[in-house]
């Protein structure tokens, strides 16, 4: 473990957003290496970046000579390498619940709504922008509906997704809410999600990770 952390990130990538939150919750210093997903056809497709990540996706975390890919793997690596404060609860049942919430976002919603899927719909399927946005809103709503029910039906939901300490599930939820708002998804049907998101964004770790506060965010 070197502690020399570099995060290859794009300001509006929800997957990179998750990792920024986790690093901030752990109070770990890290260098952001911007990877524009749009400039010159996308820097993630450059030969140099493809050497770093054959999937040509962000985020990627470099810890010295170690390279870790996939946002959930990165967050769990961070949590296991730097033990405090923990991002996972102590019992197997609680950890299983947190992983289920996290994977709902990472496996079932995000892959259908990320940039490369939307670019494929546009470039290969000739789907116009309004229809692409309808596609995004459909999958985001389905995910938020399930997430809200899983939060509301379980007594271990507290100030945050699991108990009263922010963790992995919150790292996943807040960027997904950002995406929902970006595409005009109405959040009124999800009161527990809205409450938890507000609690999270009141914390410095979440606030500093906001897309608009990143060094590669466009100036307003």
C-alpha cells in the first residue's frame, strides 16, 4: 500500500462520482486525472488509456503500481485497505443488503443508461435524442422504484441507506439521483431516497465529490 492514489475520472461520470465519495469518506488524498469522455472522440479510447483499462471506461484507481478497475471493486478495495471509517456494516446480513442495493445501481440501472449505450443508440441505431432520454428515464425510474421499496421496507434503514453512517450504498445512490435529475426524472415518488440524498449532500465528503466541483467540469 503506497497511499499514492490517482483517480482517472470524468466529472459527469456517475461511476467516478461514486469513487470520489468513497475516497472522501475515507479522508484519503488523491490526484484526479481527468479523462474526457467526449473530446476527440473520447480520451478513454486512446491507446494509452486502453493500456490502463482494456474496457476503455472510467474510473480507474492507481495505488502506486496497482491498477484497480470497476467502481464497486475500487470502493471495496479502498474499504479493505484503509479500514476506518468503514464503508461496509459489520454483519454478513447487513453487508448482503448493502451489496444488493449497490448492485441494483451498478448492475441493473447504470449499464443501460451510461454514455456508451446512449452513443450506440445514437450512432448505430439512429435513435433521436428525445427517444434516448425516454430510454434513460424508463430504466432510472424502475431502479429508483425498487431502491425506494428496499429502503422503506427494512428497519435497518436509518439516516443513511444502512444505519446512521454513510457507506457503500450511499456512494452508489447519490450519483444515481444526480443522473435522474439530469434527465428530468421526477423524484417526488421516492421520499426515502430524497431524504437520504439530502443527508448525504450535507456532508463535506459528498459535497466535494459533486460533478460541478471537479477540476475538469466546464466553467459556468
